[in-house]
C-alpha cells in the first residue's frame, strides 16, 4: 500500500513538473491563454503589476478550497500536493531563469510545446484524481457529476478564459489560444484513454484448468468460463473471458499457445474496464 502511494505521488510530482515546464517556458512568454488559472493569470498579468505566477498562486488557493468541498478528502489531498508542487516549481523557474520573451521566434512551434507538454502532465494527474488546481478542479467536479470526459469538461470550463485573450492580446493570439485549448482537451482525453488501456481476452480452448490457474495465480486476475461446442469439429470447448493489463498480454498469449497450441484467442483493447484491479468508477 505504501509502495503504491509513493508511486502515485512520484507520478503526480512528475506530472506537475511537465505542466510547470510547458506553462513557464512556452505558455507565459507567448501570452497563450488557452484555459486554466495559468491562462487567466496570463491575461491578468498583462493588465496589472502582478506576475502571472503570483496570480496563479492566489487563485489556486481559492480553487483548492472548492475542490476539498466537492471532490472529497483523498482527491483534495492529491490536488493540494499537485498544486503546491506546481506552484513551487513556477516560483523556482521564475527565480532561476527569468523569461523576458519567447524562447524562439516561431509561435507555431512554441504553441505545439505549450499544448503538448502541459497536456501530458495533466493527463498523468487526472488519471490519479489529481491536478495542478485552478479551473482543472472545476473540470473534475463537472466530470464527477456529468457524463463528460475530463477533456470536454476542461474545454467547457476554460472556453471563456481563452476567448478573453482576443480582447487583451489581439486576434492572432486569441486564435492561437482557442486552437490550443481544443487540441489540449483532445490530447488529454486521448492520453488518459491510452494510459488506461487494457486487454479483454476471449479464449476458446480445450485445457481451461491450466489457463485459468495461470490467470488466477500468476497474473492475479479473475476469469469467467462457459462451455461451448465447436461447429466444425463438434468437440467440446471452454470459453474463458478475462481482462488483464496491457503489459501482461504477451505473457498470457505465450502461455496459452504453449499449453494449448490449438486454442483461439480474441484480444480487444479497452480503456473502460471497471472492477477490482482496474478502474474503481
């Protein structure tokens, strides 16, 4: 249990690092306001003496209180941790490497990194019911109480913020910001689906006892069996249904082909397997 918890917080730390790198190096300097507290902070920093990092910190504290109330203690603790790490990293970056402008003169290139790097970090955080705070908390609340995926929820909560960049930074930056928000939302949903992807097996075999024992005692998953009759040979068969982790796929395939070379295996991808050992909700 402690090992799993340590692993989760290590992943949250890495996710927050990716978000901080993408935001500080590519989002803030280019005034890309495609969503989140950091997007709003970019707009406010342009209109006031406050820095984007300072505005982000203040707003994150307010949203954290909201998240604790509506998302529960466990999610609240993880989000607080992710937000604190993210905020500390932004402050460190601001102190160690002050940014006076974009890294390059290629806005399209910088937009790609401003979208992809934070989206990758956010996907890792969302998968563990964490975030770097801000409007991501609103998106998590919306996802919890609706049928929306987290990417679409994020798109809805951040649309107004992205639109505000038209009035503050001009049409070009506004269009970049809206495009960035849409692409970021799609990337997050796609990455979460990829990270959650597992394998669903249908195995038609003649030696079910050996295969079921391997699934239970080596892979530590359950399975369901049902009898069947082969239409071509008329022989009795057993159909085994099981869901396993993607990394275990080759192990099960190799074992089945070893003990029952004539078995048929039907393997499907799934990112929505809910139950013990997989998603809890």
